[in-house]
C-alpha cells in the first residue's frame, strides 16, 4: 500500500493561490520501503485560496495533473523498489571486512 503526502506548497504572495505542489509517495511492507518524490506546477488551475486548501485537495490535484497512467507507474515503481530490497540481485562489500566500517577522516 502506498501513501501520498504533500511536502510543500509554493504560492503567489499577491493572491495566495498555489502554483506548485511538492509531493512524496511512500510504500512500506514490513521492514522494506520505497518512495518517489516530485513536484507539479499549476497554471491558473487552482482557484481555492491558500488558507482553505486541505492536503486531500492537493493530493487530488497532483494525481489529476500526473494522470492515471503516471500515478500507476509511480506506485508500481515503489512496489518494485520494495520487492528489489526483499531479494537484492546486487550486493557490495568485501568478505574480509565486517559490513560496518567506520572511517574517521579528521
């Protein structure tokens, strides 16, 4: 399951109308997670004054601006991140060192 949230909004100071929404989409499955971040610009599409906007409003605008195909792609990508973390196909490290290496560069 994924969760969409709004990270920040940009608005015109002259009229308070939102021009850009920065969003985060996250998914969690036990100890594994994935995420995607982006922003969507609005050009006169948003007519609700800033003080009356809810997060649900903005998420709906974001999804509408992205379109169903892009929303599905983002959510599928997060699911793929989680599945990849569960069964990694690439690993790094050296067998003669512990996995945690502390380095002091001072």
